């Protein structure tokens, strides 16, 4: 039940999928909200700290998820699925993994380059060290501005890929009426018995 089989996901993969999905939505909503707040807003500092703490947690969860996936290959896609759809699914999943690594890393690098020197306090438990910022990004103020642009652009790209991913899952469920979506919800036998 914990591990994936050739036809279905195990509990660990399912739990990681929905936890990470919920965190992505929260990170994007909070990220956009907090960066629009006035500098004088009393909640701004705390929201930034929470965004950074949850973002670093998400990075850790994505690494765990990737390791789990290497140890537990994902179940097969239905044999009836056209090759282009299989290729599209693999490409979308790869893009999601890459973005979920690049997003938190660009945020972490951005705060590391910042000339304000604001510490990152992980849920107020300890201070997270700053990353070394690559020299080709220029002097700190320039690097910070570039990384802010990158972080924002990646967020928009992530929104596009997530929307595609959700649209494909809904098409499988309501149009193709296969088990692709339900097997990410439960480990039980497929609703249509074609797993
Ligand atoms: C998957 C993880 C993450 C997602 C989806 C995410 C998403 C976002 C989004 C949508 C924004 C608003 C961009 C804008 O409209 O300007 C934002 C801003 C920000 N993020 Fe993240 N973020 C993630 C991880 C991180 C991490 C790990 C850090 C730092 C350790 C971080 C630091 C920041 C900061 C400082 C801002 C504000 C930039 C500014 O307004 O100056 N983020 N993030």
C-alpha cells in the first residue's frame, strides 16, 4: 500500500502529490499577495518569513519525492494512450519537477544576493545560511533584481504548466473516463476496472 505498483500509486506518492500541490497554490497566492504589500505593512515581514520557510520545505519535499520516484517507478500509462499524449505527459511532469527545484532555488539565491541582508528564519527555529551567488550575475544589487525577475517569470511558467496538468487530468477523468486521476486519489481498485 505504501509503494507504487505497475498499475497504481502507493500512499507515499499520493500523500506527497497532494501535499506539494496544496503548497504550490499557497506559495503562489501568498507570494503575489505579500510582494504587493506596502513596506510599512505590519504583516509583510512575517509573510516573507513564512513564504521562505514553506518554500524551503517544499524544496525538501520535492527532493524526497524525486528520490521516492527513482526507487518506485510511476505506474504505467494506459496502453491505449497515443504516443504523443504519453510524450506530453512525461514532458509536463519533467517541467513540473524542474520548476519546483528552480523556483525555491531562485528565491533562496535572491534573498542571498539582497543588499538588505535580511536573515531567513526557518519557522523562527534557526537561521538558514545564504547561498553563494554566482559571480556572472553581477554585483549584489543587480543579481538580486535579476533573480527577482527570474523568480516571478518562473512563477508564471509554473502556473501555465500546472493549469495544463490539471486540464489533462480532468480530460482523462471526464472525457476518456480512465483511471489516471482516480489512481492519484486512492490505492483501491480502479473505478472503471481497466488498471
Ligand atoms: C516552489 C516554491 C516557491 C514558489 C511557488 C514561489 C512563488 C512566489 C511568487 C508567485 C512570488 C511573487 C512574485 C511577484 O509577483 O513578484 C514570490 C515572491 C518572493 N519569493 Fe517565492 N516562491 C517559492 C519559493 C521561495 C523561496 C524558497 C524563497 C526564499 C528562500 C522565496 C522568496 C521570495 C521573495 C523574497 C519574494 C518577494 C520578491 C519581492 O517582491 O521582492 N520564494 N514567490
